[in-house]
């Protein structure tokens, strides 16, 4: 927010977890501690977590949320093109939606809805 646009190339060689969320989405907010734990557990191994804010109010709302929540990872504002469905993984039709991208830039999975315990338990395999 307030900076230059970001692309996946900015995190080349990292495993990137993009979480499309909104501040009005109760399941999204409940899942933030899970994302924080994942980040803390795997940051040294190269995990980057990014919250991609879908709020219509954009930076105004997301900046306040980011400052109040004290997150250790970035919160960004999606572009209008992304909000309208122009993502590299298709339209985001449900929040939260998570996209995990490999170190080589390949989409490892796209998951709509909150993480199941199985996904969290298997997360280590993405860092082998």
C-alpha cells in the first residue's frame, strides 16, 4: 500500500502464499492468526505471505486494518482488474481464497475457503 505495484517476480526464489481477503469477511479475519503462524514457522525457509485486500474502499480501509493488526507480512490492495476477475489463477469468487506459488513461479494450489487441518499439516512438503 502506498508503494509501487508488486509482481510475483519481486519474490523470485521464494514460496509465496497469497491470501485474497476482505476486512468485512469474518472467516478471513479469523484465519489471520493461522497465516501469521505459517509465516512465523516458514519465513526462514523462504515463505512470503501476502494479504491481497479485496475491499472496495481499498487502501483507506486496508491501511487502518494493517496498522491495527500489527501483521508481520504485507497487506496490499488488489487492482480493479484483479477484483473483476483478471487474476493469473482465474476469478476469485469466494473469500478467503489462497494461492500458493512455488519458488519457480508455478501455482501449487488454489484453495477457496478456509484452510482445512490437512492442508496445514501438509504444509511442510512445499519446502522440501
